[in-house]
């Protein structure tokens, strides 16, 4: 059975690494994740975001190959999240723009969405 190491284990080992060992841990981490199915966009530190076929968005926090937590947001909730963290905050206009972007419209089309 192959040996696997968790992300926390890699981080602990990395904290006491020499440059040569650090290169080995980079290789080990790539090897561990190589046979992991498509997790989507990796933001950082094990947080992954993936658009599902029906427009929902799956958010996962991974530690190595293990899912620590998982949430699935419907497309309207996701548009609300995106609008609420935008610099303008969430209102009807920013929600509809986020909804348009998520729905497959380009940025220029989404920016043309009116408040009507």
C-alpha cells in the first residue's frame, strides 16, 4: 500500500526543511494530488471551487486527499455571495450582474445589465 501524507504533515515537514528536502516535499505534494479527481479551481490552502453542470457551485476544503468540509450553493446564492463581496456590495444591480456572469454572459454583457 502506498504511503500518503496529509497536507498538515507536509506543512509540518516543510517547516523544518532544507532546500533539498523542500524540493522533495514539492514532488510529494504533486504526486499526492496527481491522482485526485478534478477538484476545480484551487484558491489556496486546500480551498477548491467548482461549477457543477446545473450551475451550482461546490466549495471544498481538502487536506491531502480528504475532504474536510464541503458546501454546494445554488446559482442564486452564489450570485449573492459574489455580489456581496464586490466593492459595491450587494444590491439588485450587482446581484443581477453577478448572476449574468455566472450564467455565461461575458463581462461586457454583464455590465450592461440594467436595474430594471
